[in-house]
């Protein structure tokens, strides 16, 4: 009689290699259904290395469209009231939303910006 736990044997190459992809969308307002004015994509699968100016077309039309495509919202912009007199300053993009998805690095690549 053995007291060791028996685990199923894994053959090499069957376990998924999970990696994170992060999508940062800057929206026109704090609403997830507002249009995208800027974006960044970080791909932990090492299949792509996007840089600034890769495309004039955002990967999704809104944050809501990214959710429908399977991205998970992990951080939303903090809403801070502007200092009096600075209501119309445009020094930074303040409606920033972080999305992620976990993908198998060995699987066929999915387009990060599939609409």
C-alpha cells in the first residue's frame, strides 16, 4: 500500500503557458461607452511589440467594446474634481482605464484589437 498521492502525468507541451496582455484606453469622458482618444497595448506573450504611432485607429471604439471582446476591466480612472480655474486644462488624459486578458502564449495569436 502506498500513501503517496498519485498525480496524472503531464506530457511535455500540454500545459498552457499563460501570459497577461494589458490594454490601456484613454476615453473622452469617465463613461465606459465614450469614444477612445488614446491607447497603449502591452503584450506579455512577446508576440508583438507595439510602439507609439502604430495605428491611427484605436483597437476598440470604446471601453464597453473592449469588455464585449473579452477584456477584463481591472482599474478605472479616479474622478477628481478640477482645481477652480483649471476646469478646461488639457495637460493629461484623465479618463484612463486598464484592461487585461490572460492568453495561452502557445495558442494561435488573437488580434489584440479585434473589433
